[in-house]
């Protein structure tokens, strides 16, 4: 088995997965949403302290599996440096105590493998990653063959929901709150479609977010209608750009991952797109859409089988990481 640790942002999580069967043996996650909600977003130092308390408590529940462990995996990038460090410290301690090899895992690759928990990987696949920190279209053809087709020029999809929710004094995280509020709204506000006149495949949410700010200042629309209009345009932008990528690369398989992949309106619109362009659509189970150690464990199994271990001294936190651009 492999033991995996995830602490890239505000979720403390540990998982244990069987190498041969890929069966998830143990998985626990402790969310910090309540602690951060009063601030309207994640406070890194607070998150770090909460990880330092939560991770050892979860680890105690895994001791009975220690004799069967073959490796210790941990998220090393990308994320908040002070929170990533909590996971890395624990991984190094386990490395010393149990004399097991270390596996440093890219959190974004983890999100791709959230599609393959307790399953074999499917490749090639075009993957849309939408979360609080990232909005990317990736081409996946194996653990060491991932390239970037498109990314955001400014705010991410999930981040824009958080910021709009904050402007409306709705709380954190913004995604589920905006989605729920939008159910009672109507699309009665004219908003710009970002990058409509650009020929590139890219995302941008800062202009849309600013347009919402101006709408809020007018103080003549209901919050439900603002939420509906914003969500509709934000998703329309996703569809607009993904349609360009689909027409260009013609994928047979398309996956949507990341915390925002739990949005049911996103799923509904991409279901329509998959029927129109005839590709198979894949989502993670709802419990694995947000940050979790199960997806890190699933990556670790692939890395273990390829003997992609990380030396103790080389296991370091990398807050930012970039993928190579896909060749035209």
C-alpha cells in the first residue's frame, strides 16, 4: 500500500491505497471552510496551524496499515507554501521512522487522477481543470505526458465565484453559495463574454468580475439575479473556449476535474457539448472533486510502479508549477 498526504490549501487529508488493486483502503479529510469563512477566503497562516493539528490526528487512525506500506506520497506542488510544508514535514518524518521511499506529487496531476480512483487510467484525454486556484485545459497521455493547451490570463473560474460571493457578502467558499442562490434568480443582466473577439484559446475572469462589481454598486438588482447572470456568463465563457479546443484537437475523451467540477450547471452544459461533438465525458465522484489525498495516492501508485521516487533532500515545496505548452 501507499500512504498519501494532501495539504496544499485548506483541506487536511490522508489516504491509503492498495498498489496492485488500486482499492482505496482508507480516506479521511478534514475541511477548514468554517474557520476561513469569516475572512472571506483562506488565510495561509491559519491554514498551516490547522493542518499541524489535524494531520497527526488523522495519521493515528492509519497506524494499523503501517506494516503493509511500501511508500509515502505527499503533495509538493502547487499550493500555499506554508500549508504544503506541513504535509512535507510529516512525509519526511514517516520516511525516517518507517524507512520507506518518498514520492512527491504534483497536485494538478492529482486532480486528473481523481477520475481514476479505483480504476485504470484512460488516455489520451483532454482535461478541463477548474478550481479556486486554476483554470486550465490540459492534454493527458500518461503521468509524465501532460501538456497545457490553455490557461487563465488572470483569475481562475473558482476564484471569480469566491470574489463575487465576497462582494455580495455571501460567505466562503463562493462556488456552492452562488450556485444555490442562482437557482432562484433570472438572467436579466447584460454581461460581457470575456475574450469573445480574441482568436486565442484562453480564459479571463477579471473583466467579468469587475462588471459584477459595477452592477452591485448600482444597487438595483436582486442578489439571486446577480448570481444567476454571473454564473451563466462564467460558464458560457468556459464552454466558448472549450468548444474551440475541442474543434481543434478533436478529443475522444474529455474529463472535467477540480472543485468547481461539482457545479451541476457546469455538468449539464458539458453534457450537451459532449452529445454535440461526440466525445465521452468523465467526472470524478463528487467526494473527490475538491482537494483530497485519494487522488494523490492514485498518482503515487503510477509513480511507484515507474520507480519515480524523490530523495529526502530533494523533497521540497514548490508553490508554483507550470506545464509545458502543447505543440500545435
